[in-house]
């Protein structure tokens, strides 16, 4: 009997942290995003109020948002989570809303400090000479000072190449304030392309409450509508706008990794392609229009990777199909969001179990493909030393 194969190397490319310096920054604020310590219950966890819909004035401040415990900021907790779920390597990213809210004059320094902190923590963790070293590896996606002038953003993109454990950047959908199709981003896209920096694109703003029937309707189901629908649609709209405005024509080397399997993009790509083809010939609408030069399928197969944070087989199948192959889809957890709510601190997280279950269910007979999605693709694309 041949020996059983080694278990797959599992790399989590969608896993967040608010490093201590960022927690301090949010704790110093009183408008969204902010962290609030309820004065009436000083021993309870502070509350994290990051989504606009979290700051519902009809609720007492002490119950707005969500509790933020040490799983958000502690590297030990991250490692414990990794061990519990058989994750060998995590590529950590700052969670939403990153630095979008900072004054232009403080943004660059704040980004540099956070990026240095993340790189330093990963270096310490990965140092095989350290007495506390274990086999778990940490890498990071850096953050960009997007409210600063474009030249500062470009300089940070170049500087990040010198940080050994930073393997790309995380970004939201607002760009410089007007979205990712803003022509003013061209210098930033050129810098990302020339440095071969992967962008992990992640939603934060969702859709306005009015899209769901107003704040009262949203409040009735807490985070469900903003997170289950608002987040994926935000990503879909952002990437569609980039595509329609020709960003991928002007910057054919750009590499984006889309959170939550690209929102609804895999499902809607054919419809987008069809509408673009029709509109091109739609003379009654103003004659021949300049549209994107490339097919959306070509963009999906060459410029876009998708994470596998979609929690079910139909979505994951669509992601693999739209990405063009199992080589462009990567496992993630979205830790520390969506923790188990019971008292069992050792319980496995639904986010991990359902995402792993979907991978198994979609590719029951294909061990090699599963290994690629679980870790092989991330190791190859991000150049991780595991
Ligand atoms: N996942 C995230 O990354 N951010 C949130 O705010 C909620 C879930
Ligand atoms: Zn996330």
C-alpha cells in the first residue's frame, strides 16, 4: 500500500486584522468608523461601528455595530484559529474601511506605519530562529493611503516591494473618491502594473438602505442585507465600471483578486457581455459608442482571480467556471468576521467549514484541483515561501 498523501497545504488569503495601532485610531473617533467602549459596562467588549447602517440612532450606542474582541487584533488568536482549522499560512489584510476616512495629510504616514507593523509581525512569526516559532506562516496584503495625493499612493506601492512579507495590497471600491473607473487612478494602476502588485478588492460600502426598502427594513435583519447582498453587489458594480471604462484595456497587466468570489460577477458576466455587444450597435442611443475593447471573459481569465469565500457549491461552481479554471480560485475564511455565537470557544467556524465543504462538493474526485484552490494557487500567484 502506498503511504497516504500529505494533507493539502491550506492558505487563507481572505483573513483580516485590525492591528493594535488601527484599533487605537478607531477608538479615538466618534463618527463611523469608530470603536466605542460602553461606559455602563466597562468590562464588556468594545463595539465596532464600521458600516453606516451600524450607527442606527434609534439604538443605544452600547448595542450598535458588533463586539470587537481580541480575535480582531491578536496574532496569537489568529494562529489559534489557523491551528484549529488546519490552515498553514494566512495572508492577513487590514479590514474595512481601511484608510478611506483619513485626512489626506495623515494618510501616507498611517499607511506606512500599518504596513511596517504588518510586515514586522509576519517577519517575527516566520523567523525560524525564534523560540516561539511554529510551522504556521504569515504574510500580508498592505494598505494604500487612498485619500492622499496620487503621487503618495504610487510611492507607497513602490515602497511595499521592499517589505518581504507584503505580497500585494487590499483596496476598497472608492478609489480616490469617485470609484475605480476614475481616470485619475491611471498613475496608480500603472504603478500596480509595473510592480506586478496584486490588488485584493474588497467591499465595504454596500448599497444605500433605499435599495432594500429603507433603514427600517435593513434594521429588521441586522447585517444580513448589507453583508449578504450589499457587499457582493458593490464588488460587482465596481469591477463592471472598471471594465466598461476601459481600465483593463489601458492596463492589461493589472491583477485583481476579488473578494467573495467576485460578488455576482461570475453569474452576470454573460449578461454584461451581451449588453455591451448590443449597446455597441445601438445607433438610436447616440450612434457607435466606444466600449471596452476586450471581452469580459478575457478579462476574467487573465486579470482576475476569485476567492472561494462563497459558502456553497452553486456559487463556487460559477466562480471556477467564470475564472476559466481551478487555477484562478483561492480559499479564504473572512476571519474574524462571522464567529460562532455559542459558548464553545473551540467550535469550528461555519465560514471555514462551509467554504471547505463547497470545495469538496464541487470537485469530489479531483484531489489535485482541490489542492490548488486550498493553497497551491496562492503559493504560486503570491510567491509564498512555504
Ligand atoms: N466581512 C468583512 O470583511 N467585513 C465586514 O464588515 C463584515 C464581514
Ligand atoms: Zn473580508
